[in-house]
């Protein structure tokens, strides 16, 4: 009489798939992440307009060299630095 070998991966010893899926869930974006993303999009579109059409929309809207124009440029720069920090943080968490 032939015997059937027991499966090597018994279902009782396998980890629950739902637990494995939950451990790889993506973290949600915070309000700061959304703000940084919006500012980077504004800055990117502005630089695209400058490169393609030689039109600086921020300066057009708020006046060239005005305080508000400079504030927008500084905020876009801070958003870029924040995004570099966030990217580095995400890359280091993926390694662990």
C-alpha cells in the first residue's frame, strides 16, 4: 500500500496572510506632506513656464521683487528641503 507524504508546508505553521499584508501597509500622508507637494507643484509649474515661455507667474501675480513673491519662493524652497528629508527618511525605513 502506498503512503502519501504529508505536505511540508502545513497550513497551521504558515503565517496568516492578513498579518503579512498589514505589515506592508503604506503610511498615510500628513497635512505637511500635502502642503509640500502642492508647493512643489506650484514651483515646478512656475519653472516650466519660465523655461518655455519666459513668464514668471509668481512674479506676475504678486509683483516682481515684492515681499509676497519672495515668501512664495522661500516656501517652495522649504518644501523642497522637506521633501528631501521625507525621501531620505522613507529610504532609510525601507532598509530595515
